[in-house]
């Protein structure tokens, strides 16, 4: 009697099964490569292949994802929809833990935005299968998805102003961001709704710790979006009668998401300080950047997105103090759309304050010390005229919101730290206004009179570089200083030496009048020579004049001849104005 070798039969059966699976996988990959997606879906739905697929869900998910990604087969929205059906058919057949790992192996890098959006529905479908122990899995998935969102390009910073910014809707970066964030919103809103205060059932009280954990995870990863990409997009409604941009509508949706899982939106700012302490040991993808909170502040206070359904229990000074670091951070950036947010946030919060609301104790704090500097930098160097004008107006509003000691400190700070003639001329004129207020009110022992006044006058009435000072470049400061001196001398005629200016006249003559006269003579001679050179250059046929102008320490070469004449004429006119003021002041002396 022959006894069959059962081990041999089992081995042969196993090999045959493996061969069948390999053939099936190869055929699956071949059809995918040819973009025969409908045929692949029919094969997966065929009852005859069910046993093979059910036993190897992990491998087939990997095969589908890897083939689609490496061969860049998902090229449009139609591809996304059919490939999504393929993956959903597979993920329904495996265990949640197994499927999440298989999908996330592919999600460590996305080929394109279509590939990113393809995986959102399968991931959502799988995560919903594990409602009780979802924390770590949800955090892992959101962290990976967020890494792709952080790679979205920023729109081109084309110095657009007002309604010109409507052109941004056609920017490819804006189109990509809209597409990705629209799909991502549909994904994340599902999990927000599960733990929302609006819809959550009281029957799940025993899982309150898990609910709180899921809320915190969702809050963190939604907040990160307000740094990138939302910070670098135009979120302002320029004209209420016109439709909102898609990116603005999306931003409102994400804020509503936050309000569903956070009853008081101001409580979200706790993450700023809490996560700053953990920054060293935490994963960078989980840290909420401070700029995210700066943008959130802008949306709350300027765009009023959440104000209708949030409590308002803080006074205006507290809100300005708490937001000053965000304003400084926004104004320290170079992107025009970010500067716009910083300027409008500062203006809105300052407009709510009264004069003298900000005491000197606040002015001495680090962020308050930085604020006037970054503000005036925008006023001096911004490429957009409306930004420059707005920055100067905000500075004037800010200094008027300070008490007298704070105002004196700010004027000194600008004179000592900002090397710009226009900025110095601005604060000198402010000093004159405040001094006049003091004298008119009979205040002779305030911060703008007495020793403080004499200390400032010694700084003002001198030329640091002496006769070699560039008179034209420093003309704003010089003209304002001469006007200030003229005011002091006229005032002292009515009230003899009430300002103490007469005591400083010998020093002013030596350190200001004399070098200024010499500097004017040298500068006028230089520009008159330039005029002669220009005229002689015109007479020589074929010759060009190689004149240059310096703007912000950058040399702009070869000015056209007609502009050269304008520059020279304006320079000579400026010298005449300065000389006229100087003569008038010396007459008063």
C-alpha cells in the first residue's frame, strides 16, 4: 500500500497559491501601468478573486499605491476619483491597523497634489474604524499630511495693492492651495464633527479623555495651517459688495472648525506658550509656529471672523499688550501680504485705545522697544506706497497713545537708533509739538522741558560728520532742526530763555552753524560742477554721461540725462531752502 506524502502535497499547494498571487499582482500592476483603472476595479469586485485579495490586502495596497506614485499615473481629478474607488475597495477588506500602515508607507512622500488628495478618503475611511483608540494613529496621519501641505508654494509677491490683489486668484500657487486645502478640509472636518460641542452625544462621557485628546490633536494641526499656507495669502475683504476669494472662504471654514472644538477661540493661544517650552523635545511638525497665532489674531481683530460668537472680556490695552509680539513678528517679515496683516492688526488695536493709555512701564518691554523700529523700517523701505504711509500714521498714533515719559523715550530711541533723515525729522517735529503743549500749559518741569530738553538739544544741533555731512541726504533732518531752532528762538523772545536755548548758542554756532555753512558751499559747488559736466557732455556727440544715484545703499547706474537735470535742480533748490532757513535763524540769534 502506497502512503501519500501529505507534506509534499501541502508544499505544492502553497507554491501554486503563491504563484497565483504573484500572477495576479503582476497583472494588477500591468493594468495600472496602462491606466486601465476601470478594469482593475472590475477585477477587485470579481467574487472569484476575493480569496486572493482578502489574504494579501497589505501587498495589494502597496502595489497600487507604489505603481500610481512611481509612474505618476494620477494626473487629473477623474484619475483621483476612479483610483479612490480602487483603494476604498481594498481598505474595506483589511484590518484598520494593517491598512493604515500600508497607506502611510506610501504617504511619506507625495508625487503631486492629485496623489495627496487620492489618499485622503481611504485614510479617513480607515481611521473611522478605530474611534476608541485613534489618538496616535490620527496624529501620525495628520503629521504626514501636514508635511505635504507645508510644501505648497507661496503666491508671487508682485507688490499688488487694493483691488489689484484680485489677480492673485489666477496665481498657480493660489490655485494649488485652494485645491489641496479644499480636499483636506473634507477630511479633517469629519473628525472635528465627531468631537464637536455641537453634535457630541452625552452617551460617550466615559470616553471624555479620548475626546479631549482628539480635540487637542485637531486644534494643533489646524492652527499650523494659519502659518503656512494661510499667512502668505490675501485674506482681506477689500470690497464687501464683491464675492470673497476662495482662499478667504476656506480660511473661514477652518476657523469654524476650530470654534466647533474650542468654545473660546482665545484659549487657543495657550498653545503658543505651552509648545514653546516643549520645542526642544517635540517633533517640529507638531509645533504650532508663533506666526500662526499672529495670523489668527489678524483674522479675529481685523477681519472679525470669529467675533460674533466669541466672548469679549478683555480690555483694549490688554489685547494690544498681548498682541504686540505678533505685530512685531509680522512687521519683521518681507512679504507684502504679511506686512499688510501686521500693519492692519496694529492699526485696529491702537485705534481702540485712548491717548496716554500706554504707560512708560510697557514702552520699556522688549517687544515694545522693537515695535517702533520695525514699524519705521516698513515706512522707510517698503515697496508699496500705501504700506509706507500707513506705517508712519500708525507710528504717530502709537506715540500719542503713550504717556509723556513714554513719548520722550520713543523720540530718543528713534534719534539714537534709526539712521534715516526722514524718520529723524518726523520725531523732531513731534518733539516741537509736545514742547509747545507743555509751554502753553505752563508745564516747566515735564519730560519735554528742563534737563530733558537741554539733553535733546545738544544731540540735535550738531552735524556728526561736520562739514563733510551729505547735506542732500540729511536735508529732512536739517530743515526740521532749523525750523525747531527758529521756533525756540521766537518763543524765547516772548518768555526770555524759558527753554534754555540761549545758553547753548555758542555750542550750536560751533558745532552746527559753521559746519553747515561750509557743507552747503561744498555741496552747491559739487552740483554746479555736475551741471557743467552734464552740459558739456550733451555737446559732445555720441558721449553719454555716466552718473549714478544711491538708493538704500544700492547704486543705480547711468541715469538718463533728462533725469540728471531734475536731480541737480532739486538738489540746488534744497540747498537754497536750507540756506534761507539758516539765515533767518542767525538773524533771530
